[in-house]
DNA sequence: GCCCAGGAGTGTG
DNA sequence: CACACTCATGGG
């Protein structure tokens, strides 16, 4: 089944390939393959037009992609607001199409607990291992992300064997504590409350809670700070200190759209490390 | 081999 | 509060 949608501005390469989501893969022809719910989807971009292809019988797939890309965001307003920051203003023109994604809450929670102290290629490998081992087969070599019931069948020993390391016990703990009802309740909670509740969960600290708030629950004011963000904040804003202080700085400086600011800065800092084009410069 | 990774948990001063 | 240490493992 084919579908078409219009999102502007959007850059699939930036958005799906920058480490927000770990399950989308770039094909040799420049299209992207990923899984939303139980549907395998292929997306190809031509300027602001995105054409999609999915397995027959896919219902609401188009809407799922629009949600993934947060097509409803008033991106002009967001970027106009963030451009008031002179540091961000320097580079945002080249990252206009970088969007925050909206992921499934459960998949996001599990993925970012796995993401602790690992690099992105390895995170992708771990997430993929969970899907192949515990998810449902929906196409040739394509597996859905396991829901709570499916993942509950995993033992810590099995998970360790899949290469999760010390994260194995966190995953079984999350299966015990987080069900559909809990997620629904969390989805109705404001950012600060949500964050506090997430931090109570095993394997979830401040940084993971902020990632899950932003990418899973869509809280745009959330500003996750990992090692790359620490570098960016020190280099570009002269800000150093514990998480709490950096988070307070970001809230003051970037306000309700801090999440977008974070993604611009994060992406720039990683590009810089790869000695590629660096669009933000020191003040 | 070496260094590092979208950190968290726990203990100590 | 801040800091130090450990945790398990693979990617570059």
C-alpha cells in the first residue's frame, strides 16, 4: 500500500539518522525503513514530499508517520523562538529539517535504558536483538518491538546473553513495574511529575527520564543532557556543573522548546566530533 | 590493545 | 549537596 504526505520542513536523513530513534535504517537508494506498531514502512523523501510504502492492509499508517515526525508542531514558531538565541541562530538554517520524533512510550523507555553508557551502533544492535528474539515477525527479517507481555518472557540470563550487559536486570524490572495502565497514567502527567515518576523506575536516572519525556511522551520542554550536551554547553555557553544546574540553565535559556534546542546542539556537537561541518561557533 | 559510549546505582565525605 | 567508584560490553 502506498501513501503520500507533506511535512515542511523535514529532513529524513537528519531526523531518523541522528540517534533519536534506533530502529530506522537507511537503504542504499536513500529511502528509510522502519517499523511503527506492526507495520513495516519505507519512506522516501523528495523535498517536502514524503512517499511511503507499507505492507498491505496497513491502516492509519499515514497518521502514524505524521505522528512520528510531529507534523502538527508549529515548527516556524518554534524556530522563530529559538533563533532569539544568537548561538542557535547561527546554525539553525542548516538544520531546519531536523525534527524531534515522537516514539512509542514503551519502546522509547526500554530503548533509552539500554542506551546508558553505550554508543549508538551498539544501542541499535541491542534494540534489534530484543525485536528479533521477543517481537512478532511482521515481514521478512522484520520484527515488531516486543510489547510488555512479550518482553516479560525474557530472563536476565537470556538478556545478558543478547549482549545487554548490566542492563539486563533493568529490563526485567521494567517489565514487572510498567504496564499499559501505568503508561496511560504517565501520559496524562505534566513534565515535572512524569520525570519524577520515571526516575523511580530501575535503570532510569535524570538523563534517561528526560529522553523518555521528550521522545516518548512528547514533552518539548525536556532537555536531556548526555556527554555530548555537556561538551556543547561548556564550549558554546561556558556552562559547567552537575545535571541539575545545566538543566536549570537550559530551562531559562530555551524555555518551552528546550527539546528542539537540545537536538540542534546535540547534532552539531556530534558532527563537530566527526570533523564534519560545524555550524555553530563559540561566542 | 586502547579509549569511549545519548549513565545509573551506591557509597562516602 | 558533591564527588568517586563500579557496573558489562562492543564499536571505532
